[in-house]
């Protein structure tokens, strides 16, 4: 999963890897901040070549985030700091975010690994958790406090737990859409996409177009979604995501690849990864700018919902029945809802990868 088949020849300068549930969420180890990530660190080193070295890692509860870089870049990665924030009930560490920031190539970068509250009906709780992390998670950089928004580039990854906004009576219709690989139709009901369009969370963040199937909930040991009647029924959803935000006009960031890894079978989630190319200030040719979009303009999308306050926006997206969901199969409208970024020619830089912790290699 650290070397996707389509990109095996690439050797990124930076790896950022975030894992969730590296210990059981009811374990006493949730209160430990160090030690439980060592097994994963050793395993990652076995996959990466000797050309890489760990820059930093941080653990909080069942969350861990690693930042690796090529040894040749070690002394150019400076002002490294980490931070974490719990967003579980009553401040419990079972849900939260871990983050690492560093100055790399003349620009400040922030990498975030998050595990947001679960439950199909808890979209407002997830939105609230996002804002708490975005506003309250800070770093101590040379005695100065830095927030997430203070960085030139921000990568946000993890099990964000946003679900499809349909009810369980439509489960068979969802499986039909999955069987025909109608990803764009499924994404019309994606709570994260709805929240972004309504300005309720992840404002200013972009995400590459999703072409993979929902990453949750699978029958462990297979590529089949869990359908057993004796188990709690969950709607397959795109819970595992990678988003990014550029806050500096002198940074050129190109989103290259975004995919899941269905070959890994030992979890009820499928890991996802994203590959980016980036140029820093000294490399950007400002005389020859070009444009890329955070999502493919040619991808089939649906008209965004009208922004509204609070829960109403999600209720508007709620389909009235299986017949309505099936009718959406014939919808061919196309629209763009992500801003375009002015950028220049770009060489390869980082891979930002995400893996569900109970998937091993």
C-alpha cells in the first residue's frame, strides 16, 4: 500500500502515514501516548528503503501519524512540531486528531490524521469535531503558537466517518449502484460532499475526484460488503478520505493520484492513498502558469444543494425512497463545485497515504 502498483517506480521525498485503531478503542492503552506505534514503525521501515528516515511521529489514543523523508532531505526539514486534540465524548481519546507540522522546501506544511465521531446520524457531530480540531489544535514552534490555518499547505486524512445520507430501507439500491460502479451517484448522497458545499465543514479544502468504491463496511477477509442480518446493518460509505488546502499563492500543488487498496482484506475498511506533486517558491516558474482543478471537471456530478442552516441541508439531501434513488441513475447533469488553483509546472514531491490500522501487510 506504500508503493501502489500504478506508481511503484516513484520514490516520493515525503511520506505521511496515518493509522486509526492501532489499539482497541476500549483498551487501557488509549490513555498512552507512546509505545504502541513501535510495531507499525518497524513494519513501515521494512517497506521503505534505507533512503528514508523518520522525521516525527505522534500518538494519541488509537491514532498515530508518521512523517518520513528521504535522508538527503533530513537537514532541510526544520521547525518540526506535533500536536493532538481529543474529540470523543467528554474529551475521550477514542476519537480525535494528531498532526505534524514542518518547514519543507521554504514552505510550511501541516499533516493531519483524524478519526472523527461515527454513526450515520451524527453528521453534525462530525462537523463540530472538524471545527474543534481546525480551531483548537496548535503547535509550539520556537515559543510561538501556530494553528492549522497558519500553514502554506495542509493535508487532512483519516477515517472521517462521513456516511451516505440514505436510510437503511434503501440499502439494496445502494448495493445496486455499487454493483454498477455508479460512484458519482453514490457521492451525491455523501455527507462530507454535502457539508462542504453548504459551508459546514472543510471550507477551502479540496479533494481529488473519487473513482473508487465506498471504503466501508466490508466483511473482513473479503471484498464483499457486510450484509449479514445478524450484524448491525451499515450503509456502505466513503469514510476514508484525503483532503488538502493551499493557503499560499507561491505553492504549486498538483494532485496526481487518489485511490483505495481493495487487495488488503484484514479490515472492515479499505485503506486509501493520495499522491501529490509540489514545487516550492524557488522552483515555481511564474511566467508560465497553468491551471488544474481539485476535482475533474469532466467527472459526472450532481447540482449542489442550496446552502442552508444546520440540519436542513442534510434533510434536503435525504432521498424519499428507493424509487427516487434509482431514478437518480439517469441524471446526467454536470457541474463544478471546486475552485481552480493557479499553478505552474511541477516536479514530483510527496506521497500522502492513509491506512486503517487493523489492516496489516
